[in-house]
């Protein structure tokens, strides 16, 4: 398995977005995402403010424990908080520890290409800066929007596994496939 280490100051930029470390002060803004039952329909449950603050703490602990975590997705032109995206460790995915690109956006920011752009930036960062060999995304089969994001970034469905009591498709891409898909890895 690849080792992923990102320093506490990791910032990733795209034309439209800034991805930065999540801090406790972001919890009230993230609550809009986590308390929305439509946005959270592919997750076990919604979250209240206390649970969102706990998620922020877990996200920070994940960085300390695993060396990587989710980042806050901010639109550069108006600094609106759109959601989160990042590279995280998923243990025992069908017997293998994997690095996953995961994301969640507030519903009002769906269908603008932000999830695709944020995930692409994290994939590029993972392959070019962190020198990862493979990245996956765990997606429930009925989540057509996330499947579309994965496919737009070159990930292909490999298999179906059970995680958290639900079936998930494992979408994956390796560094060679990513380089070919993007005409070379951008640095």
C-alpha cells in the first residue's frame, strides 16, 4: 500500500477552487451539508452541529493518525464553502487497505462541475505530489452523480463490496491510467 503524507498546510488550487485543511470554525458551514437528508442519502445518517464538530475532530485526527484527510472545498471568487474532498485511508477494502478520493458538496453546489474539479485536483495531487500508485472511490451503485464524477476523472468500476452495511462499487485508477487519461500527470 502507498503511504500518503500531507503536511498540515496542504493547499490545492484549481482554476475555481481552493482545497485547504478543515478547522473547527468550519463546522457551522459544513452543517448545511451534513444536516441535509437529500445530500446525505448515501451516508448512514445526517448530522447535527455536535456530530459535525465530532466529524471535524475525526478528520483532524485522521490527518494526525494516517497522514492525510479531507480538505475543505472553497470557491475562490467568493470564498463560499462548497463542501469537502480529499484522499483518505480506507482499511480492508476486500482485504486490501486503499487510498480513496472522497467528496461531499452542499446540494446548492451540485451540477456545476465542482465535485469533478475537486476530485481531479486530489487525484493529481495524489499521483504527482504524493507519488501514489492507485486511488479508489467507494460509491453506492444507485449514486449516479458520484459515479459520473468518478468516470469523468477516469476511474473504472472494478468490483462490488459490502461496506458499512451497504453494497459499494469500487472505482479505481492507477497512476499510469491517470497519466494516459489526462495526457500526462500535471504538476
